């Protein structure tokens, strides 16, 4: 089908839940995508931070193909090696004790919420179940993870929302302290608020939250769905602040392009979720785990995460001097570009027309390139972005 046929079929058979850009992608290699008409694009979005090793990585493709030919799925009532090896790598890389494998970031966050509430129930009883989240946060699109999301625009239509959440201002430790009461069991946050506009939390704030959780026997949940798997230049973003959460969630870049999520916990929470308290039919799927194992091997290889930091610094420096750019914020290759006057969606659409895919987050342009993107691919993408920004700045 050509683009118009694909677009018409989409409009006829899919629910209109996405504000799609006008391109139908056919295939990709490295950080370059090709549409159905053969036009190429530098991809600075990587499927919203999912294709961490880019497109068509030979090791990833080989592992996924081999696993698909051996065992595509098996019930979690049985053991399988590829799944347990992923859990081992995850726990060792994150400094955690146990993992629950699922299919998405929202599922990982659902598990984290259940884990924190059950741990509190086991020790204190039924009423100690409130979780403090942060304004401007985003934790998923299920009813419960929407309820945990600190943006009023998401609290529409789907009433009643799940109870048991309250919100504090990010980077404001006094506000967090004021929200504490005897019903609170956990604090849940992102180290960099991604969908909220690429807003990093201060290291001092994260350290203070860790101390408050310790003093009040609260679980600290860190949502690393977007920031994890090397995106910020460390394996997990909380490592930049020198803290250790009680629960960590991952997804997006972990699978390298296949749907997988993980909820990791520290040793003190290891026995909380017993048989039957949680589960997933597809969680820990062998093919997805095979892809994730390749991602982890690459991320944890010597020098790889340093290269993410270096590329992120290079991109930030180049963009900071471009027309209409007010600020570049973020960490590693998770970057937000605040523009002085131009609408970010308009810039993203013009970038697309010129062969560059970028994302938006609120009023910002957002960049989440493949972690393996080459400097040649970076330069080509930045050249397009600079040309577009010059054009809109002169309008």
C-alpha cells in the first residue's frame, strides 16, 4: 500500500487515539528510517526511546530470530533460561534483589504500586496505602497509573479514578514533608520527568527524599521507564544522585524494540509478592527477553554508557547555539529543547518534511535518539534541525 492507502485504512479500522505525523515507515537501519516511498529520515525519537540499539542491530536481530525459532512463548508456570538470565542481569545491573517481568511501563508501575501497598499492609494493616507522587509526573495510561500521574489534563473522562494518591511539588522537599501523614506508604517519582517536559530533579532533592523514606519507613519507587536502560548516561538515572530506591521500574529501551517491562525491588521487599498476588500471561516472554539480554550486554559493556554521555553533551552544545533555542535541558540522550517563540509541534512537522524525526513534550521539542547513533547521523540530523529553526526564526 502507498501512504494514502495506509492512512485511509488506519482511519477506517483503528481507534483515533494518536495524533499521527504524515509518514508511513517501512524499515530502518541504524538511526535511519525509510518510508513506504523510499524517503529516508534521521530518527531522533527511536520509537519514544524504545529502539535503544537503533534499527536492525545484527546481534539483537540474531538473538530474537534464534529465540523465535526455538521457543516463542511458554507459560510462567514453567521455568525458562532466557527469562531467568535477564532477571539476573537486571538485578545485578540495578543493584536490586528481585524482578517481576511484564510487558510495558504502565504494567511495571502497576506492579510497583501493588508491591508498596502490600508491603505496608503486611506490616501496618489496611489503611496505610497512600502514595505521594509529584506534580508534572507521568506514570502510564491505565486507570491506576493515570491516577498516579500528576497532571490534571490526564484526570478527565474516565471517572472514577483510583484513590490513594496525593501530589507534591517537584524539587520542593518542604512540600513533600507537608504531605506526609500516617496513611502514606510510599513516594513515587521520576528522576527526569519525561512527558512532563524533560524536567530533571535535583540530586540533593532525591537524596533528601531517600532520607525521608528511611526515617518514615516508606518505600521509594523510582519510575525509570523512560530514563532507564542507559538513556541518561548511566544504567539507571537514580545512580547519578548516589541513591538506592526500594523499587525501580523499567520498560521502553530495555527490549530494544520488543514490548517488555520490569519491576525490580530491594532485598527487604523480595518476599512481599507471593504466588497468586501478581502475574502476567505474556510477561517475561522468551523472545522479548532474548532481545533485552542483548540490550543489557551492550549497555553494560565497557565504555558504552560514557559514549551516551559524550553524544548527549555534543548534541546539547550544538543545539544551544541554534536559532530560536532558549534552553536545552535533560541528561545524556534524553533532551528537551525549549523554544523562544515557535510552536514545537510545528517545528516537528517541518523537521519531518526535511527528513528528521523529533518528538514533543508539552511545549518542548524532545530528543531520544538511539543510544548507538553515530556522529555522522547526529550531524545530519542537527543540520536539518538547524535549517528548520533558521526558517521558523525568520518568519
